[in-house]
C-alpha cells in the first residue's frame, strides 16, 4: 500500500478484485465489478461499559 494513498486507508477494498470502492449513499460500490457493500455490514463498536461523564 502506498503510504501517500489516503483513499486506501479511508475506503474499503473490493474483496473480488482489490479495487478501492467508491462511496455511495447506501454504502460502497466497486467501480470495476459492481460489488456492493452496505453500510450496515461494517463492524459495530463495542458497547461502552465505563463510568458516565457525571462520574456515576
């Protein structure tokens, strides 16, 4: 990966051909093979299990 290629860090790559996928309103789409990755398919962050802002 080229360290100057910001898109390679921010955008997912197509699992079929490795092309950087473009952002569309519903998720990401490969410009080469039209593979679609919906937004909801990404991993969810872990649920917060710590003290609240108010200390409780």
